[in-house]
């Protein structure tokens, strides 16, 4: 299993296309299926895009650290004495001797300019929003790990379900073949008068039941394959072949719940992401409260005023200043934003608490399911041995003519059911082991 984890986490993700991938050319083992899904599953492509959005949001928040520079040009025409007088002064064309200040006529003014502003202080809003954006990037990375954690578990469950269905299908096929053969022999014996008609009818019922079980097993194989195709990111009508990964040995018994819980609390990505979202909400609340404080901005503007588009340094001018302002009343907008942020903090805290409870419940369920499956596997192994021996003895008795065909059928059915229980318990244990690993955040 350590090899599998190394294979999954050691840089196999590659590029993600976001479209249906071509089906694999060879039959896939479980590690290969997981690696293929990590490259092609559309949910991972979606979460990758969300991570990109979080990184873009961080870059947007970082923009407040830099000056804002704008280049512009304006045109103005006015015969308003005050405005015209101001434009003449700005253009360095004021002539006291030849100007009628009450009737200056129309004056045109072109002004190309460069303006730079820099935020000196905004009540800490910029720093809090920047910290929230950094936490958002970390939360997106943890959410990506959580998706991978769930994906590996789902692939493992579908893979083991396919193997279990395939083995169950083989058992059901053997059962159909055996019962069908026995039915044909009993029909010959019935014609010879050595077997009762009721025995033949019982065998016909048994053949129907065996065929029904075979149909269910075959359908289960296709259902598991369809689920796997969805997880692997390939079309449902594309071929897919699987092969068993070496010997599927039973997993080890689970550790104590306290030890498992400590691992989950330390490394589970969903819990860590929920805690990051609480920190994000707290930073956004601090930013909202910063709107109560004054804001200070520095600015510089350089341009030139002229009656035409001709630029001249003889008519240029520079304005430099600092502006401080504070909201006295804005229709309770700041108060509403603070309350909204407070509610978001409460929601994030409760979501984190809910995540913890869900992780604890999932962990406990996975631990109990694994232990139950292992116990069932032990019982099923003994049951298979007993059923095989019972069938052998009944077959000898039947050959000697001391038991009926009905008793032989019962022994054969018991043997097949014992094998089915053993298959179910073994793969249930493997699925429960994968579920337990997801519960502790193993697959990242």
C-alpha cells in the first residue's frame, strides 16, 4: 500500500484536458486506474480551475500594494467667465490688457495628463483582504487534496466491486453448469424410472435460480465498469478492461479509534480546508470593520493645458497632495457589511464543526465496517471449508444411493452461498480499508 501511495502522490498528475480521455489500451490494475483518473477525472479539472481562481484573487488583493497609474486626455469648451478665466491661466495665456473678463468668449482646453495614486491607509482593509486571499489559495489546495482523497476511495470501491462481481459471476456460472448437468442426468433417470418427478422439478427451479444469480452478477460487472468509466473520465461506450492487482490480501485490523481520530484531525484535508475558511471569514470581518476608520491616499498629477493638442513643457503643471477622508454616514452600509461578515464567521465555524462531526462519524463507521468485514471473512473461510466437505460427503452418499438429489442440491447451494459470502466479505474488507484511509485523509 505504501507503493500505491507513492505512485499516487509522486508527481503523476500531469496535465488535465477537461474532456473525455481515450480509453486505456491495456487492462488496468488498481494503482494504474487511480493514476489514470487523477489525470483525466473532470472533477479534478474543475477544482484545478477553482485553485486558479483563488490564485487570481490573491493577485487582485496584492494590487493594493502598488501605485495606481492612469494616463488620460480631456477636452473642455466653455464661455463661462470663471471657467474660461481658469483655463486661460492654466494655459499661461492670460493677458490683462486684452481680456474682457466678463465676456471672454469661448475657450477650448486640451489636457493630457498622467495621474498616480497610492493608498497610504485604509483601516487595515487591504492587509486583511490580502491575508484572506492567501488563506483562500491554501483552502483551494486543501479542497483539491480532499477531492483526490474522495476520488481514490471511490475508484477503489468501484474496482473492488467489479472484482467481487466478476468472481461472483464465475461462481454463478459454475453453479448453472453443475445444476444444468444434474438436471439432464436426472431427466434421463426419471425416464428410466429411478428418480421422482419432484426431484426433476426441484432441479428445474434450481437452474432458474442459478441463472437469475448469474444475470445479477453479470449486471453488477457492467454497473461497476460504468461507475469506473465515469471516475476515470472516459465515455460510457468506450471499452475498459481491469485486472486484479497481484493477490488481494486482506487488510490489517484497524487501529484504535483514538489513534485513527488523531491522524484524521492532523491531516484530513476537508477539516483543514474548513478551518481555513473560518480564518478567511475572520479576516473578511476585520476588513469590514476597517471601513469605520479613516482612509488616506497620496496622489500626483502631471499634465499640460493648451488651446489645441500641441503639448508644451512651458504649459505643464504638477499637483501633489494627500487626501484623508472618513465615512460619517453612508446609509448604514458599513454596519450591514460588518453584520454580514459576522454571520459568515458563524456559518464558517459551524461548517467546520459539522465537518469534524462528519469526519468522526465516517471514521467510526469505516473502522466498524472494516472490523466487521474481517470477522465475516474469518467466518466465511471456515464456512467454505465446511461446505466443501459437506458437499463431498453428500456426493459420496448420493453415489451410494443413500440420499436424494434434493439433499445433494441443498449441499451444492450451501457451498455456492458460502463461496459468495467469502467473496463478499473479502472485497467488503478491501473497500472498508479504502474508506478508512479516506476518513483519515490518507489519499492526498
